C-alpha cells in the first residue's frame, strides 16, 4: 500500500462519529484468541483473511449494485482478481 492509499484508509477509518475499522478487527481477534482457551493455532493469518474477505466482497458488491467493475475499483483490486476470489468463496 502506498502512502497515499494508507493516508486515505487511515482518514476513512477515523470518520467523525465512527469507530475505526481497526478497532473492530482488534476486538474480534482478541475475542477469538481468548475463545481458543489456550489452544494453539498456526494459521491465524489465513483464517482471518478467509473470514474477512468473503463478507467484505459481498458487502462491497451489494453497495455497488453487483457491478463487479465498480466493486473492484472500490476495493482497489483488479476485476479479474475479484472474479477469481468471488468464485473461490462461492459468491459468483
């Protein structure tokens, strides 16, 4: 992520009256780790990506009236990448 994108993401997550997205993620990960109750996990990164990507794509698609080109632009990814990921999550 370049500095311009990072600045936009940072400012968007601190919109007046809104809790930053990172705070929601932090609480969710903390709760998940507590719920493991001492059990080890060795693929947390992959688990988090799978759990976040599918609803992220579904909500962005809904926001963009199912227009994949607009959704890909909104997400900042290539449309082909979005289509591949949608298929992998059974959303296409």
